[in-house]
C-alpha cells in the first residue's frame, strides 16, 4: 500500500479548488450570482455538491476566491517592511507596485467580473466585510495602544478601500488596465500625501 506525497495531495487540492472557483465565476458572470445555485456549480465542475461546500463554505467566496490573501494583504506588507521604514511608506509603495502589475488585490479584474460584483447586493456586502476584516488585521500588527492602532488602520484601510473602488469604477467605465493604473497611481499620490503628515513617522520598523 502506498500513499501520495503530501505535496502532490496539496497540489491536487489547490487544482480542484481553483477549477471549482473558475467554473463558478463563469456561471456567475453568465447567469448572475444570485441566480446560480451550488448544485449547478457542482454539476458543471463535475464534483459533488459537498465537495464545493467543503472548499467554499460561503457561496460568496466562490467568486471572491482570494479573500484570505486580500484580508491579510495590508498586514503582511507592514509586517514585511524593512528596518527604518514606516508602515505608511510600506503601504504606499506596495500600492504603487500593485497598480503597476494590475494586481487583483488592488481591484484589477475584467469588466465582466466587475459587473458581476456590482450587480450583486450579496457580493457587494461581502466585499465590504472583507475590507473591514482587512482593516482589523492591519490594526493587529500596528504598534501602540488599542485606539491608536485602530485609528491608524482605519485611515490607511479607508485609503486602500477608496483606491480599490476607483479601480472598479474605472474598469466599469471601460478603461484599459494601463490607463486605470496611471490614473489611480496619480490619485493615490494625492490621497497618501494627505495622510503623510499624520502617519508618515508612525510605526517605523526597528
């Protein structure tokens, strides 16, 4: 009797998860999020309904399948900043890099995907939850007492939420990724310039 290496099993799980999400997203775009059922997704992906719910306990996360990476993204950036760099500067630089590479975590996706999100009250509500969770995760890794950490995370989190929304708005208006990136990086500079006097010297890594 032999067993599969752990790496191979994990790789197969990731492939299955991605395949289910891809099939679900296609159906959501074609039919609408609310109109598509888990049973239809399972049939299209050729898996059991229970398999779908094992990988995705919430239907919304079939569409927003990078939700875990999204929630941790700001906190991860701050945690990884080098000595001498502030949390503010790390997040500012990271947003510029994300925009230049058209990162989905910064809001970049195709027009059809954006329309799917915008057309679903359920997905819009879930996206708001994810922004709030991302802000709380950021607060957890910032220094200071509770109110200072929460205040700083709120300001930085709202800035990123606004820029994410701008990417989505510009996508729905039909602009290409390159133009969107140019627009939002210029707008981001103005937003971060407003925050810098208050937060530029806060949370400098030792």
